C-alpha cells in the first residue's frame, strides 16, 4: 500500500487557518500565493472579512486558537484588535488579514497584489 505524502508545515498552517475561518463563517476567504513573486516577504496572505466588529474579532480569535491546537504555533505578531476593522495575524510564512467589509473594499489587497495567484477557500468543503 503506498504511503501518503506528508504535507509540509506551511500547507498544514494554511489548512488550519482556512478551516478556522470557514468554521467561523468568514466572508469571501481567499489565499494570495506569492510563490512566483521574487520580492515577497512571505509565502502567502489569507484574506477574508466579517460582517461586524464582533465577527472580525471572533474570526481572529478562532484562527489563533485553532492554529495553536492543530500546529502548536503562536503568531509572531498580531495587531488591530483594538478596533477590529483590520486584524493582522503574522505567522511568518503566512499573514492573515481579517477585515470589516468596508475596510477590505477600501484597501483592496487582492488588487494591490494582483501578481499573486488567488485561490478562493471553499466555504462548503465536502466532508
């Protein structure tokens, strides 16, 4: 029987973040993959938005909690919890951006980083 190939740590981290966002009903989650961009500071951004300050805060707390539980990792840096309009969670290889919808539209990171490969995170994964 062939052995399953182990996922690399960045893929495990990405999966844990994506699952946490889907579990908390994040809106329009996407992954911006910077693999083809030489000057990028990280491997990818994961971006989503919530419908209220409370949901944005809940999404961020869910990511931090679930990533710790599944991978043992704590964020290197986190900011934006004071007003929860744009929360950034830095895991080194992956930076998570959780916005309120109006701030996501205003900053439009997907357009700013248009050279990145964009993948939508499936909000209804088949189990």
